C-alpha cells in the first residue's frame, strides 16, 4: 500500500476551485471576478506546491490522500508531483495576464473548469475518473457562453468534432480495459496500472482506443489542422491552456506503458514515428506561414510532438528528457501566447504578419520576454530547454536513431521561425498605432518575469527540475518490466517497493 500525505492537498484544492467557479459566475464586475479567481487559484497553486515538496521529500514514493473516499482515487508521485503545481501556476498566470477586454465572468469560469478537470486527470489513480475528466475539460469549448466573447466565434466545427471523438475514444478505451480486467465494480475500483496483461482482444482494442484519443488530442499528423485552425479563429489563451495540459502524453506515461507492456512495445514506436513526422512537417509548414496565430500553433505542435517520442522510449534519459521538455513547452508557449495576445489587444486589430510592426520601440520589455521564451522553446543554452533537448536526444538515439538528424534540423527550423515572428512583430519602423502602444503593465511584468526566471534557473540549476522526472522515468521503466511478468502488487506499488529496497 502507498503511504499517505500529511494533508489532503488535492482534495482541498478541488473544493476551492469548485467553490470559486460557482462564486465567480455570480460576480458581475469582470475585474472583481478576476481578482476572486486569482486569489482562489493562487491558494490552490500554493497548496499543490506544498504537495510537490512533500513528494520530493518522500523520494517520489506514491502517496495517497488521507481521506477515506478520495484517498482511494488520488495518488501523488514523481510523475504528477511537478505537473500539478506547474499547470495551476500556468492557469493563474493566464488569468492575470489576460487583457481586460477579453475577461468576463463566464471566461473565468471556463478557465477554472479547464484547470479543475486537468488537476483531476493528473491526480486521479482511477481510470474512469481520468476518462471523464478528459471529456469534461472540453466542455467550455463547446458551450457558447464561456470563451466566445474573445473572438466572437467558437473553435471551428471540425476541431470540435476531433476533440469530441478523442473523448469518446478514451472513454470507450477505459470501458474496454475494465472489461478486459474482469473487474466487476470497475467504475469505483479500477486503478491505472491494474490491467491484466496478455493477448486478450479487448486489451488490444482498449489500447487502440486510448492511443487514438491521444493521437487526436495532441494533433499529430494529419490531425494537426484542428490546432492551427483553432488558434487562428478561436480563443487563444484558453486553447493554449487546454493544449498545454498534455493529457495525451500523461496518459501514455501513466497507463500506456505500465498497463500494456507487450502491446506498447510493438505499437508505441509507430506512434513515436508519427510524432517525429509531425514535428518535421509542422516545422516545414511554419517556414512559409505568415499569420502569427497559425505560426504559434505550428511551433507548439512541432516542439510538443517530441514528448511522445521520448515517452515511448525504453531509455530513462529519453523519458526524463521528455518530462523536462514538457515543462519547457508549457511555460515557453504560454509566454509567447500571453505576449502575443497582449499585443493584439493593444493594437485593437488583427495582425496578419505581412509587415514589420516595429513594436519593440515602444514595448521593449514585451520584446525581451517574447524573445527569451521563444529561444528557450528551441533549446537556448542557459535555459531549461537545453538540458531537456540534450537528455531527449541522447536517450532516444538507440530506439530512434533518426532523431539524431530530425531533432537538430527541426530545432533549427523552429528557431528560424521564432526569429522571423519576433522580427515581424518587434523590428522595423513603428506605425502610428505602435507609437501609441504601452509596454508591459506591472501585472504583466511580474508574471512574465517569474516565468522567464523558471526557464533561466532551470538552465543554470537543472537538477532541481530533473530530479522528480528522473525518478518518474526509472519507475516507469521498472513498472513496464514488472508488468510484463505479473506479480501480486500493482504497477504503481512496484516502483515504490523498488525505491524502498
């Protein structure tokens, strides 16, 4: 059995988020609603940071919540100990950074719903609850009363169809996995990693459905178009928050390898090759793309595709690199999105990328934030992106030798695209609208500075950000090996037992 946490960090966090969602919906003044949301999410962030510290001190051993009911479903370990506070910090930052004209009470409710469901998906050790959280995180993007004020329209119908299909596939896969494990009360007791291994057709079909959901939601080729079209037409900040949840990558790490070792060893390399193809193809597309929103989408897809390549590897360095790269992609793309959204709001007109705007003259701070985060995304030395890509490259050369060619080329292409976008936005002769524009506001400076410090400190002191991912990687490989030779204990407990030994 797993040990217990000192305090029900996740349960209290979920209660606070739920209460805040209900309360904010009733606040009529947008700025008052924003403050209430920020206070609640700030408290949740601190609670989950405390949980992460406790996980670190425990050595990454799985710890259950000390509540009789939720404690059976929520488990914190080295895999989710860092993503939980990182994601809530990201959501908090997006709430603070969002331009005033985009913020409404309904918009804030939608942001909190996405955050709440993603936290549930990260923390739960219960397959059914994970599948439901996967689907529930999409609800604000289907309803007309949440994010539609930002652009006047919802995300495209095709994108909604792909996201809905991904949710259906994950729920179907969870159901088939429950049937394959012959668990009578699966909706209350089936935990991730308890699948009975073998050649059952149900398990093959369950794995196919789950990975199909990952394939669609992550926007792997040829379904990357839902991301580019949504970024172009839809609410940019909420979409970035949804995509940066990376529930597909988390599903692979939490369930794909430990519960399906034999199937995963044969099928995941194909998914990794498709991810490599996606990374290269979208990097090439970005070279000819002028529209900034679409260019941001292509950069995000290209760099995040390497997560799948690393996670399906059997080398601990590759998995560690993927989990660290996860942190880089989440923080860097969020900064890029926040800065660009702020520029759009200041100019009060669409940016088509056809001219040099010269915004760096009146907004030098925003220019610096944009440049550092963009270069960190593509592995700038002295930032966290450099050790992430180094671990990823060295760890996957055995299983994916082609990555030794693809990763440097894709990184170089994406770096060129980042510089081209930076040039078009911040260099050149400023027009009348640019001259009248203000630089970063105090609230923007604080949040963006903290985010940049995260990336820079990660490059200077990478051990702080690599420790838990390294433990998660070793545990993932160990659980996959032991799952191939069934023992009485569950996959999650194997890692804990090994570490105690």
